[in-house]
C-alpha cells in the first residue's frame, strides 16, 4: 500500500475551496465567551483586525459586531467569493485572495490578528514572524480551534473507532482522544497550531484558555461534517464510502444521534517592544 499521508499536508488546504457552502452549513460555531476573552485581552485601543484563513466567515461576525475593521486573507477563490457576498453590506470588511504567507500587507498596521481553525495550515516559520511584523506595538495574536473530546465509556465512540481501524489507513486514528492537560503541553500546541510556542517568535504575555461545548448531530449531519475534513476527503473513495457506511450504521443503531463534546483551544500572545 502506498503511503496515505495524514491528510493534513499543507498542500491539501485548497480542498475547502470546493465545499464552501457545505463547510459553512455544518462546521461548528465558536462559544461566545471565547470572543469575550479575546476582546478583553486585545483591549480597545485599536480596532483594525486581520483574519488569517477566514474560510466562510464563521468567526468573522463577532469581530465585525464588536466594531473591528476586518481584513480577511483567504486562499480559496470560491471561499473569498463566499465571504465577499456574505459581508457585501459591511463597510468594515474586505477580503484578499491569497495564502497568508504571500499576502502583501503593511507592517505595524494591525491591532489584532486572529485565526479560527486555520493557522495549522500556515507555514509557522513564515507565518509567525510575519504576524509579529504586521502587528502594531502592543497588538495581539489570537489563535483558536476546536477539538473532539470523548469521555471514557462512550460506547458509540468506541464502536466508531473500530470502524476507523478497518478503513482509515493513516498514521493515526480519528477522532483523536485528548485529555485536558495535553492541550497545555508543547505537543498540544504543536498538534493544534503546528508550532511549539509563541514566545519563540517574540510574543509575550501568553495566555491559553479552554472552553467546553457539546453538539448533537443527526447521522446525516455527522457524515456531512466528516466530509468537510481534509483527512477524510483524501481517503481512497472505496475506503471513504465504507467508513461512512460503517459510521452511519453505528449511529443509526444508537438512535440516529451522536453527541460530540468539543474542547475549544484559545492561544494568545502580544507584541511588545519596550524600546518604542
């Protein structure tokens, strides 16, 4: 068997461009308290924000509602078009169609840079230093994402894992099971954002927070969600069909609903140059 890869190789970040409407419909939203903590951390001295990998704008609305002028950087042309249409009435929103690494942006011009479940697609060795340069002195970077969290004894989860072992021939089994303490470790930061520490790129005043939330999916909704994940879409068609059929059978057997607990991971840092 050829090397299947992980499905999370950086070249696969373009797959979302083909599923903009499905992505927007089925991906989970973020808890309001997460945004409250971001606003409290970033302060009110400036309201110019940059969103990295904005997708369909699932995390954009709270920033616009809070009074930020948002410049979104989005790689996919279809996604960028979706964003432009969604926020066409807003004078506080603009979108640049580009990878963040390549986007032409002015240094020292943003009060806040944020990324919602997208920064793991950025080459951190380019993206983190670039974010530091783009921020004004005192500006903040806030990265956040969601993760599965399955309690011990979840019978349906264990049944689904057995199905993954049959058809998901990749270096790890999905969905992953991670404990709370692991999110705070260097490995947890690497797994979530693909770099070890914001401090390595000059950021200070580091803050990390976790938030719990639960979403109940119907069978069809959960399968639609799985089909927006790059690692699942990279499976051979026969394996993907068999995996989805097995997951469908397992959920239907348990009543047609799947309760998924999410842990939202917020990681923040500040640019501070004391010689200015």
